[in-house]
C-alpha cells in the first residue's frame, strides 16, 4: 500500500481540482485502502472508444488530471499547428474537461476550438469532418452511461472514431506524459455557431416528404438532443414533436430513469404515457448525447410496441435505398446485427458489407469504390445518407429520427403503418427475429476460460438445430475482418449465434437470430419464431454456464 499512497500524494500535488483533492485527502486520512487501491491500482485504458469511467480521483477515474494527460497524449500524435474541434455534453464535469483539453492542446501548439454550449455527439463528428483543415475532434461524453460516469471520444479528420493502431499510439503517448502541472497551457477559440453547420447539412438530405399532421412524442432522456432535433424537424417541415416535459431539460443526474439508455426497460415509460394521452403516431427517443435513436409505434390493440434496433435498421435501409441511386451504393452493418440487411442489399442490387461491432468499423466497411449510404448496428445506432453518402461518419440519432419520421409519413400516405412495412419485409425476406443474451461471470478470467472451452469443444446441436459451421473470429481474415475474440455459429434452418466477451464487464454477450419463412399468417410465424428464439436462448445459456 505504500506505493499506492506515494502515488496518491504525487497525484494530490498536481491535481488542479479542489473536489477530487478533497476526495483523495479524505481517503488517505481515513486509511481506506480498498478505495485507494480501486483508484490507483489500475488506470483507465485509452482504446478505440477513447476513455470512459466513473468520476473521481486517481488514474482509474475520470477527472481533470486524466483528461489533461489524454489531451497531451493526443497532441503528441497530431501535426503541429493542426486545428482541433472540442465538444461536450451536459454531464457532470464535461464543460471543464473540454476547457482543460483545449488548454493543453493550445499549449502544445495546436489550434483548438471549443463549442460554447453542450452539443450532441453527431454535431461534433460532422463539424470535424466538414472542415478540411481539422485534424481531430474530441467529444467529452459518456453517452448512455450512468450519471456517475464521463468519457472522452476522439475523432480523426474524417469525422470517424479512431481505430488501431491510432489508439495504441495515443495510449503510448499518454504513458509518456509527466506531471500535468508542468504542461504548458493556452486558450482555445470558441465555436459560436454550434449546430448551424450540422442543421444546414441535415436540411440538404432527401429523406422523403414531411407530413405536418404526423403526431410525434419525443424524449431526449435528460440529454442534449432536444433543441437540435426540434430545429431539424422544423426545417424539414414536420410539426414540432411533443417533448416529454420531465425529461426535456439536460440534467446530469438523469432523475427519471434508472439508466439513461433507451434500450433499458422503463426508460421510455414517460414517453409512452404521453403518446397514449395524445393519441400519437410515433415515439422517438435519443440517448443523452443523441447518437442513438429508439422508436415505438402503436401496436393496433391500444398498446405500444418498441421496435428493436434490427427492425428499425431494416426499415431505414429500404427507405434510404428508395431515395438514392447507383450500383456503387453500400449498406453496412455489424456481424452481430441481423442478416436481413444482406438480403435487402441483394434485392436492391447494391453492395453489402459486415464489420466488427462499433461504428468506428461500420464507417470503414467496404472498399474505396463503395459509396456508403446507410450503416447501422443493433444497439440503436444508425448513420443515414443520400446520393452523396452518409451525413455523419458515426451513429447519428437526430438524422435517424428525421428519417424514421419521413418513412412513417410516407407509409401513412400509402395507407400503411411501420408494423405493416415490417410484415411486408418478413413476407419478402423471411421473418428475421433477433435477441441478446448476457452471461455474467464472477471475474474476467472466466470469460477467457469459457471461450477457450467453446473453441476446444463447441456444441454440435442447440435446441434441436445442428451446428453446421463455426467461424473463429480470432483468425485474421475471416470474411475479411480484423481478428477479434468471438465465435459465430451457423445452425440448420438459418439460425445464427455470435458469442463474444464484453469489452467493459466480466460477461459473455450472445447475439441470437432465427429466420422463419412466412407462408401464411404473419402472427403465426411471429409466435413460432418467438418460441424458437426462447428455446435457443435456453440452450445457449446452458452451453455457456
């Protein structure tokens, strides 16, 4: 413990934040060795998602020292004098972290510019890409993490998140940074226009005709998406969505939800209640930094149906393809998302690509002659475009919301609903039903042990489905993908399972898909698919336990 106490004292000597200094002094005075080890026994690792972690003192927490070190490491990997755009959300500490980032970058000879107010992540990503002299962008956000967290995303000049080996180079540069109180500091220039550049670009997209009579309920889940989304809908000609008042203002404590993620049970309860009260046609939700989009629709029986990310992905893919042209068009998704997108691409005569999980990979899918017009992942992330390609080289919950509203308007004009369109897709391509299963382990070593066991003795039959093939994604070049720790099992009858360790928690994540032909009543097919998926979930759980 002496080494940890020495490290804590060194941290105290350089920490510019009185709050984290007071926290650390209290830990040292109380002799709380466990709290000390938790903060100084490890450090937040800088990876392809940048940094993300709990707020607090020490290298294993998000704080001003951690952020300044990250900024200094980033500066060492950028060309001298380069222009860097810095954005931030409304979480605890975000504005200060953005200002610290700009100060360190300016002190290193770069030209940082900082948004004057909180912005959605896609606004920062678009701004980074839109200016030819910008060499990088930084977004201070923890997206949909709990209130106690914050994070730090890095974008390269193309407006996409960094990938290897850039992340490793920045990480190594961070390791070489000395005391932060020895870093030269400067001042960043303010970015006053905020979302105007982004909104101008959104307005140029051809997503379909608006329907001002479409009644939409919207929640930003206490995040920063509201004002930009309302402006985008106004410019597109839609009536203003009704905003859930209790969740409309940015609030870093997220008081009305247990977890500020629209995928989580209960997160949309207030929005659905308002939709029932107003007799709305559509519910749209963003996560707190507005890079994800959730959708709910009336189910025809007086209730509401929350669509899965794969369902929205399939609908948006065909909508975008109907509003774009050219055989060089590419639509892309990840290896854990529904295989429906491959069938859609084939039916429309366009190119298709799969990537590893994460938008940093989706944005780099395909080849140099491909024109990416749509990309999505099952976790409610979508990148929407037109004949010029995608608007943002990252997931964008605001243009996705606008696109789904335009699709709903077009469907209603034709006498249909979004569930009708889903049924039509099931009849054309087969009913693709997906689900996730997480198997939590006692410690991270168990995930490695289980993956090793699966590779040595993989299952041959799951829920009555013979396993026809297994792809070990650790092997470089599997379907042209970079190596990653994962297994993909293809089962008789079109079922598919992907198993991979979580990158942040001691658990295995399993992505299940069954495909049912629809040769009669669609409700019967859906019930059959649900039963098959439940059986498969139980079989996979037993195989991994």
